[in-house]
C-alpha cells in the first residue's frame, strides 16, 4: 500500500521546519508519544497561520507538493489552508518517526430552513496518527475553532483546547455506521455558534469523517476543486487564524480582527473593525507574522476596502 504514502521531509527540510515552529531537533531517544505529538501540533499552530491571502487577493492557486509547501510555509513564512498546512504537518510527523496518514472530511453548515447541520462534499484534509496502537486525529486546517492538539478518533473522546475551549468526537452514520463527527465547544460565557442548542451540550458540529485513508494524488483533485470553484468560501471570503503566545486565538474574517483568550489573559481580548488596507497590513504582520506584498495589499484594498475608501 505504498501508494498511500505522503513523502517525508528531507533532513534539511525537517531542520528548516523545526526552526520555523520554534522546536529543537529531538534526540533519537525521544519517545514518539502523545505528549511529543501534541508539542509538535501546538508549535505549528502557534507559528504557521491558517490563511488564504494568496488565493483571495492574488488568485494564486495553492500548490501542495512538499517542495512548494516548504518554500511557501517554511522558507517564505506564510500560512495556508487545510491541504497546505495539514500536508506539511503529515510530512513532518512522518519524518519525526510517527506512523501518520491522512483522510478527508465533509465540512458542516447550519441550514436554517431544515434547522439542522448539513454536510458538503469531501473538501477538507485531516491527519491520522497511530500512537502505540491508538488512532488519533490532528487538524490544523479549520481556522479559528480548529483543533490545537490530537484527539482520539473514537465516539465520546474529549480534549481541552486553548482559550478554555473543548473539542469532542461523536458517532455518526451519515455515509455508513461507525463514523464520526468532530465538534467544538466555545468557552463558558462566549456566544454560542449558530445552530447550537443552549440547552444541549453546546457543541458545534465542525465536520464528518471516516477512517478511510487517501493518497497524495487524491488531494490534488480536492485542492483543484476548492481553489478553482468561485462559489467556495475561500474564493469569496478572506480568513487567517493563529494560536497566540498566551494560548488564545487571533483571527481575521475580511475586515474584522478578533482575539479571544482564556480566563487568565482575558484582558488581552479585542475586536478591531479595520478601516484601511494599511491598518489591515499592520495587523497581519503584528498578529500573524505575515508580511504582505504590494500586490497583496492592492488586492485587499480592491476586495475589502474599496467601498470604505470611496465614501
């Protein structure tokens, strides 16, 4: 079944990756256990943002081959969406000695007419890791409510996340018995996600997945669909998200910046309605470490700020 294999990072690429996410090269005796796995996942989530700026502002279609990903996410210090950041994570974990593979999920959306969550096509990449015979799921490609640590892929699993949030797994049979829904629960006191029953468990449905594994060539097709479909959200809305140094979340959706923290650092929370592309570029650099090119700024100005600046 070698066709399932995603290429590993080369020795030099792995050194660059570890430097990018602020980790030292592990010793040969470092156990490939859950603690080390979560250390790598959190480090990438804290240093490589989820973002779609090149697609949204420049109409540049993302490449997901390892060499391109290392150049874009590591060397050029940019971010990416699920097919980019999760392919890099998968390759890095394999290079670090983990038994890792990947799958695909169906993102959910709340249908106000049906009053239920519905699931779309197979357009979201996820990562599987076998740790001592237990299968875990990792996913750094969901944005401001995504996982920041591994979670066991079984019904009833729960993990505490950053900013006093939680993630969980529920059993589901959308396409067959014994499959899964991945859920997110916001911190106590935070506004509930759309469709969440305030009298229920307050978990928001993120996506549906199975344990089926996919090959690199499969993601080429999924990535082509997402990046070329004008109706897909990444071609209509700009978004960026990262884990903050204090264990919170910062994100932008179009012109609105938000920072959400756990109870300990609640005073750092803020919301900014950006009024100019200059303010936008400043926040992109200071909060996400992303230096925008002049072409990106022009694209953002045209798509996000033209209406404001023309008033």
